[in-house]
C-alpha cells in the first residue's frame, strides 16, 4: 500500500493555515437586500403606470387594516392620477408623511 506524502494531520494543519490566512468574510458573509434607486416621477412614468393598469401590493398587514388602506388609496388615487401636481400632493400625504404612527393617522387606523 502506497503512503501519501503527507499525513491527515498535515492536511488539517494546512487547511487551518489557509483558513486563517484568508481575508475576513471570504468564506461566509451576510448579504443585505437593498431597495432600488428611487425614480423621479415624470409624466412619462405616470403614463407608463396608466398603461400598466394595475397595482400589486405585498404586505403582512392584517386584512382589516389592509382593507382600510386599500379603500383610502382607491379614493385618493382616483384624483391623484390626473397629473404630476396631484400626484405630488398624494405622495406627500401618504408616502412622505413621516413615521408609522403618523401614517396610521393619515389612513384612519
């Protein structure tokens, strides 16, 4: 039986040395999700959204609260889709309103 030129102990020492010499984070590093860059709201973007004709909303909000949010959205959005100025007012009211408590107050929760 042929013997290898190195022992199991040598192999373990070598792999430990390689792991110790590798830069931190090479073997396992966390991956963080990141939102895409915000787009400017332009007439072209509004026209494209109108052509798309639907909105998909993914949430973990309870159904009762979600329904109130959807109803408020539908009521307000009908007017906000008229043009960039109306959209800016809607965005300020609902999307730029501040913290979660203020948002809940705006949507009547």
